[in-house]
C-alpha cells in the first residue's frame, strides 16, 4: 500500500499524562477509514496531533507523514498549506465551529483564497457552487447569512463546504453528526459518501458508533485507551472480530432486523491515565482475561490481509497459523 | 432597529430623570443651603431673605417641580455663590477636565489593549506574568495614592515636573499618567481574559485547521470576537471622561469639573452640583447608547434581539 498519510508510533501526553500511547495507522489515497472507540480514547487527539492543532502544552512524539513529508514539527508555512489544502478537518459541534461574526460565504471564500488563490467574484461564484454541492438550498442568498441564522445540519454543510474548498486529498470528519438530529445525521453521512465518490478524496470518519462507521467505511480501526487495538476491513471485522473489546462494541450494536433487545454495554470503564495497567489496558474489563494479559502490552498481530489485533489471544492464533504454515 | 433605538432612548431619559431627582433629594436632605452659605452666625432675617430669594422657603415638592420645569426649558439655575449661570460655570471647566481625561483615555486604550492581547498570546510566559503583575499593581493602587507617589518621585525628589496647578502643559503630565495607568491596567486584564476566552473557542481551531496563518487567525478571527466584551469597558471609560477625574483633579489641584463639583458640594451650591451631575449622567448615558449601537455593529447575533451585556445605563 502506498500510503497517503502514515502515523508511526504517534504519542501525545498532556501535563505528563499519556493520551495517545503509540498509534500506527496508514490511510491510502481515496480510502475511507473509520476510527471508533469510547469517549476519551484519543480519536480526536490523533488527528489534531497529526495536523499540529493541539495546544502548546501537548507533548507530541513519533511521526506523521503526508506522502513522505513529515508533519510533526514542520514549519508553520508548510502546515498552513497542508491544513485545508491537503488534509481538511471538520468537527463535532458545527454551531460553535464557525466564526459567529463572519458571514458564512466569507468563511468559505477565505479557504478558496488561501488554497486556490481565488478572489472577488470568482471566489464568490465558487463558494456558491460549493454550497450547491453540499446541498445548501438557496445557496446564493445563504452566502450572506450568519452562522447563528442556520440550523446545526446546515452549519455542518457549511463546514464541509469549507473543507472541500481546498480540494483536500483527505477529509478527517471528527464525529460530524454527533450533535445533530437522527434524520440529519443520515443525510450528512450520505453527503460525505457522495462527495468522496465525486472527488476521490480519502475519508477518516471518527465516531463512537461502530454502526455509522460500518455503513460508510472500507476499513475500521478500533481504539482503546490511546491505542489501536484492532483494525480490519469492515466485512472482516464483523465476521471475525478478535479483540474482546471489538466484540463488546459489536455486542452493543442494535441488530438490523429481528426483535429489538437491550444493548449489551461493556461493564466497567476505561482506566484513568494515571492508573494505566502495565499490561493490556482492557484487561480489567475483559471477560477472557488471563494472568498473561497483565505482563506486558500486547503488540499488533497480523491475522489476515489488512486485519490485525493487539490481544494475546491473537498472538496465540498467529503463532498457531505460523506453525500450520511451516 | 428603530424600536431598539426607541427603547434605548427611553431608558436613557429615565436614567437622567432619576439622577436629577436623586441629586435634588440628597442635597436638600443634607443640610440647609441658606445656613451654610450665609454662615452659622448670620442674622436670622438675612437667612430668611436668602431663602425667599432662592425659593427655599417653599415646600420641597414645589421646589422640585420648579427646578424640573426649569431644566426642561433649558434653565439649570444660577450659582448661589456668585449668581452666575450654573451651566456657564460648569462649561468653563470642561476643557480643563478633557485636557486630562482625553489623553488619559488614549493611554488606557493604547497601552491596555495591546498589553492584554500580547499577554494572552503568550499565555503563562514571562511577558504574560510581567504584564499581569503590573496590571494588578496598577488597579489595586488607588489613584490618589498613585498620584501622591508620582508627585513624590517626579516633583519632590527629581524636581522634573510641577506637583500641581495648571500653568503649562507640564502640569498636566502627572495627572494624565495617574489617570491613564489605572485604566490601562483594568483594560489590559480585561482584554487578556476576553482574548483567552476567544482563543479557546472551536472556531479558532477551525480557522487553523483550514490553513489560516496564525497572525491572520489572531487578527481576522480572534480580535473581532474579543472586541465585543472589550467595547463595554472602553465605553464605560468614555462615559467617565467628565466625572472620572474628581480625585485626581483634587490631588493635583487641577481646576476641572471634578474640583468644581467637590467645592460646590462643600458649599451646598445646589444649582452647580445639579448641573454637574446632569452633565455626568448625560455623558454616561450617551456612551452607553453608543456601546449598545456598537454591539449591534460588532455582533450579528445581537442585531435581531438586542440584549445588554453590562447593565450600567
Ligand atoms: N487539550 C487537552 N488538554 C488535556 N487533556 C486533553 C486535551 N485534549 C484531549 N485531552 C485528553 O486526551 C484524551 C483523548 O481525548 P480525545 O478528545 O482524543 O478523545 P476522543 O476519543 O476524541 O473522545 P470523544 O469521543 O469524547 O471525542 C482524553 O483523556 C482527554 O482528556
Ligand atoms: Mg473527540
């Protein structure tokens, strides 16, 4: 795979407390990758760190490259061209993510000026075209609206228009629908898929909902306590989930058909950063825990093409396969 | 917009009526002007004659209606001391007061706002700590203490500047600095916290995420938002251009409106006191009105349903 973006051993800590504990992740051109996990597991921090958007107190180490170009510690001028121009990002709360005192049209035109050198009437015409593309009705008039005059769903469409303005190769959508009504959520997700087909850009969809990700992505990464514990193509993940945490998330999904049943929530909660176990971070909540789990953090083991999991049970399975192959 | 202006103007009028009434009541309650002006050992007939001449022998509510009716006709009465029109006496002093307060306002804005912005942009750095230490010192020290301190150093010890009076521009320097420093300190702290609040907002992260260079994020995205709360404080400072120098004018014996007020109160010179208070109320109310209009200009969210951010009309 010739990766567009590669994260290698990406680590982040705030005030000495680790939030990311070594993320390895590749995103191929045009690919749609889902990033799932409970609140606080580091989904947002991963991409904020890669783009240099974390506050100064965050300590970031490792590597994040865009087609071979290192982004961590890159010069501000380099980052400004990458941000919005090659990797765009949209956020959870569209209402507060737009500047309240700037007309929405101008917020789109600003991105057009920065990344495509467009100004005046040309920028305005392109902004209108983008509004049409993201499904904002009455686009020409809406250009002069203020963010507070629009609904949350409309504002998220504006955010997407801003993101598209720079013709990015990758769009990172950080829980783009969490703050929206259920019907609007589906519309926004469909829009993202349509846009990906039209533009050929890659998509990273961050969500705590495995169902959302399964519908829109080719591949899923499951995160737990600052690490990726399992990643696999969507179909494979549903067929052969390996990490007990992934199993837990799947168990929490409502069935598509058949009678509704209560969601099986995973008992327990994520360990606090200062009380992280020496071994597997999921062990304290794991039904299949064994003494070996507490010895060391299990590494990611390849199980099938594109499928790897960080669990000693996977390690055992991997060994078994090697033995069979030999 | 018309309705907005209408309600604001009505409110302004009510405020002024209240100030005028308050002044009237307090001054009548706090001692007999006739006795004070004529002196304690004046013959009773003389005091009576004085009362009759100024209408002080009539019931208080009649005095109030006369006084109010006269104000409505633009007549603010005459000084009981020297018989001149109160408004002329006050107007004569305005230029002297503005000669202090306008340059002081320039210092407050020109020093306070940039210092606050710089501190916020370098949060927790040496610059931030230094600015904040100076700012805390600047507004915890009362202006008469600061004034006396400056006099002690620059007039008494170094002999560079005069300690009081109004003979040349050099006399204005110390009072201007005294007034300016306190205000600059307040504005620096306020601007810093407004700026920090804005810099933590998601839309600032959005701007960075779309590739806006940091300088442009600060100037184009953060400052216009931080300006909204800051305008309140600046507006309040503009509102106190006339009345804000009472203490400093007294410390430096500067013949402005503030000193006139102090002297007039001591003398129970009713018309003059009322005239000064009316003037002060009008500047306050006017600046508040301007702040309200500026809000609408700066914050599109307030244009449809205006709402006050600070209640000091
Ligand atoms: N600015 C910050 N300062 C201190 N700690 C932070 C900061 N940002 C994130 N963290 C910590 O980093 C960890 C990961 O946070 P992150 O926002 O990436 O979680 P998330 O997976 O995106 O969760 P959510 O689903 O709630 O968005 C959390 O423990 C959080 O407390
Ligand atoms: Mg998040």
